[in-house]
């Protein structure tokens, strides 16, 4: 009798990232990670769009209604409707009002926030020692390996270190808020600014971190996070801060993400296909993020590069 695998993949997604997700799943199935259980959480109203993946071997398709607490799911659905009605600019303004005035509440329940809760819930509740979060815009190459995420006697946390005094923008906010949530004492001179995926959660340490939130806030951990100013907190930031200030040094292997690559400019489909295809042939490249702009900020069709890349990845190369 074989034991259950110790590593699982978690992907939160939605309709806007369907095409990116399709390429990501194709790449997983062609990679050494194909045997890992893959848990995919889709916003409930978008679930019919993802039914084609339900029969994929090793993939478990879930909706936010199955993962989030009922009260949170109701507010998430309401926030989705309001965000769709008002658009990005009004939603951003309402988020700023929430940070300053504490009103309206709905910007705290948009998909960006509730996806983070889904990651934390699954990573802390699934029966796997390690959960690897992969966003929909990640391509997994044939050089990837389970050992990218595990170490013999420690938990892996990817890290890019930056001097604290040069932090700015959203990264500074995430770092500052996370340190406040963990009750950091003496602040370190440098901060871990890696907020991308793949991201590794150790189930036992994450469970301790969430209990710490509940103990400090005297309410469920997810409510503690949702009560914070919108877009100021980060699930990855909080976990990393807990590792930094509460875990023993011998528990953590801070690992450089030197086998990751990123594509930011997708305006030329031909250039994207050429660049990613070249990366696929580089043994030192394990994960490629083709940054998704699914919220409508780009005026070209992502399928123009995603479909050709699916053919490349699915071929006998």
C-alpha cells in the first residue's frame, strides 16, 4: 500500500484566466509534476466554463462555494456584481474609501482577496505536507521537479531579499502589514519581496500561523484578514513574515527562485511564442510566468500566443 503524495498543487482561478489556465494545465500534464494532485478553485458563477477539466486525471475541480465560509462567499458574489457594474476605476476608488473611512465593505471581498483565502484554507486543510500555489499564468516546463519545493530537513520558502529602506508601493504595504499581523518585534533590515508563484506552504507551519491570527484577533483568521484595509494584506506576505519572526532558523530553507522566468510584454504574439519556446529548451528554466492582463487592460487577444504555445508544449519536443 502506497502512502498519499506529500505535495499538492493549488490554483485559484476565474473566467478571465480560462485561456491561461488551459495552457498551464497542458504544461503540467507534460511535465514531471503531472502525477501531483491538482486542486483548482473557481469562482462559483464561472464553474461551468471549467467543466472540461473535471475529468482530468489527478485534478479536483472546486467552486468558491465549496471552499469559502458561507458568509464570505455571499459577500464575494455581491462584490463581483458591483465590480462588474462599476468597472475598475470606481472599484479602485471604493477600495481607497474603505481604507480611509472603513466604508463600503464590499471592496474587501473582491476576487483578489477571496482567492487568497481559498489558498490558505486549502493549504491548511488538505492532507498534504506541502502545498504549491500555481497561478493560471504559469507555464511548467519539462525541467520542473518536485524537489523544487521540498528540502530534506526544512520547509522551502522562495526568497528575493531587498533592503527595507528601498521598498515602495504595494510591496512595502504588504511587508509592513504582514509584520504588523505577526506582531514582529525587532524588524529585520531586509525583506523578502518574492510574491509570485510557485509559492510553497508548509501545512503545519501555516496552521500555526492561522492560529496565531485567531489568537491575536479573537475571531476566525479569515475575518481578521478581511477586516484589514483592502489590497494592503497578502497571504504570501503574512506567511513569510510568520516564518521570519516565529519559525526557527533551522526550519526554513530560503531558496532563490533562480529557475523562474517572466514575460511581461505580451503585445506581440509572435515575440511571446518565440521567447517562451526558447525558454522551454533551457534546462535551468522550470517555470515561466506569462503575466495575465485578463481584467481588460490589454486590447489584444491572448489566444494569439496561448494557442500556438499549447501546440508547442503538447508536441514531442
